[in-house]
C-alpha cells in the first residue's frame, strides 16, 4: 500500500521549523508566570510551541491561517492527549471573543505581515485579545541588514517521512524593497531514489525594534522590555519585544 504523505505545508514547516528549540525556554518561562486566562499562540504552525506548552500543563489556544497546519496540530494534540484549542484564522482579523493573559508570536511572525498596515492589524488583534495586565511577546529580527551573504552555505534541514527524504537549505538572502528575501533550496527524494529539486522564498518585512514599539503604542500596547534569543548554527537570533495591555 502506498503511504499517504502529509500536505506540503506540513512537511516543509516541520523540516524548516520543527527542530528549532532555542526560544522554547523563554515561552515556558513566560507561561510559568501563571496567566489564569491561558496562552494564545499566533502563527502556531504544526504546534512546535503550543504542544510544548501543553506538555507542561499550560492551557493553550493555537491559531494559524493554513488549514493543513491547524488540522495536523489538532491531530498531534489528540494523539498526545494534550488539550490544545485550535483555530484556523488570519491573525490580522482574529476575533475569538475572549482575552488571554499571554499572547505569543514566535518565529518572526510580525515580519511576515504586509507592511505597517499589516503589523498594525496584528497588534490591534493582540490588543483585543490581551487581558488587562496581560503580556504579549513577539519575536523580531534585531537587524535585518546584518546578514553576510558571504557566509558559507549551512547544512540542510532534513526529515524522513514515510520513506521519503526531505531537505531544505538556505541558499541566499537578498535585499528587496520590503526588507529581506530568504531563498531555500528544497529537495525531496522518493523511496525509489527519484529526486525533485525546487526552490521557495519568503520575504521578511523590515521593521526596526523602536519603530515596532512605536506602532504598538499607537494601538494601546505599552513596551515592557526586550529579551534576547541567541542565534544557533542553523537559525538567526531574535529579540522578543514584550508588550503590556491596558490595565
């Protein structure tokens, strides 16, 4: 019987993001402060952060725009016996009708928003879902112009799924008018050895930290400090901007 592979969005999300763990201690630390109204995880993907928090007894609501990712997240939570509430929605127009003590936006989600209008929509949605005195934490790139295009090509991220081997390698970082374009070479090798080679690119919109904090103030969120997530051999470092909701 031929194995059924997960959707491409699930496979490549797992290959390129699933093994990243440098930020998990910070999210666990923030969640351990005990927000009674739970944690909202934005851009949750297949549950890298949400499932880790749930394993530690945290009540998590997870949101992603991709139905393939949210379906897989729900399946994994069920298989592990973890209580994670999952929603498929655009974070910019999110309306869950309730508030949370902690809102997380890991993996540079803010840089994927289209321009200042997109970031403001994200920030308004966060403000609308943040409980009085609650905390939002968003991971941003520190300096989007600090990449060295002469850096040696890193090793690929690799994962085997049902006898198929998937690999993804960052091959270029290009300056574009909006910020940076990250280009990856994606390869899949079938069980019979057939190779398919493609490429994929994402644009990370430029947003200096001071500018982002000013945008947050404009929607009623108050800067409450910054925390560093160090770079790893495979991932750039981040600065987590902390924002407080109105009391």
